């Protein structure tokens, strides 16, 4: 978006909630939905970019997500946050796109389930200034490992680690119990740690 467009773009009135904007959109107020697009388009593009790497494809799928959301807005009743509902559409749009092109992530991980597992601190260490080369190598291995995760593990991990969503929101997006979300994230982290662990220990 150009600076002058950024300056002139519409903004939601003070205190106007997502649900209020959705209600207006359901009543035919397209500008209300446009405000929701402006509010969430970067976040939707961010989650899609974790599945699809081509920038043009990301833009196209982001637009497709909002088109689907607009067409389905009558079905949004406010039982969950609007962005949770929207993220579910974005995730499904990205996965359907990959499946339609035979690019669905494959892989298998066989580790014990657990309710909690947090070894992310070691991953954060790679950002220290004196480790530029190692950081780049670790990033490549990390991205490759994430790509190879089974789809259900990958989705949960990305929503948690890259989007910062709560377990409750992820459960709504992926339509599964919170315990399942925790298990999937644990298994994803464990698989990643097994790949990165030796590299981090030798760093």
C-alpha cells in the first residue's frame, strides 16, 4: 500500500467492534467489511505465507480468503472471535490450494504425546549477533523441518509459534480439542528439537 493510500484509507469508528462491523456487513454495508479486511489482511497474509512461499500466490490466497469470508459472513454468529473464524478460513484456503496442486506437506513423526513441552529458548538463542552464519544454517534446517511435518502438526505449530495464538483459538481454528492442540505442538517442537538439537549443541 502506498503512503498516500495508507493515509487516506478508512478507519473504524472509535469503539466499533468486529462483531458490530460484521453485523453491518450482513446488512449490506460493504464498507464495514472493507474495514475488517484492512484490519486483518496482513495477519491473514502472514499465516498463508507459512504454507505458500510465492508472494503472488500469498496475495491471491489472501484475497480468496476474504472473498470466502464475505460470502459466508451470514454464518458468523460471534461464538468465537472474528479473527479466529477468519483464520480458520485462511488455513483451509491455504491447505486446499496445496492439495489441489499435489503439494500437501508429507512426513511422519512418532513421539509420545504430552500436555506441555517448551524447549523454544534454545531456538531463540540462534539470533545472537555473533552467530550470523550458524543462524542462517539453522533457519534453513528449521524451515525444512517444518515443511516436512505432518500437516496437522505443522498447522498447530505455526499458529502457536508464528502467529502467537492461544491454545483455545488454535483449537477453534483447527476444530479439535485443546488437549489435541497441545499434543500436536509438543510433537512438532520435539521433531524440530531433534533436528536442531545437535546443531545447537555444537554451536
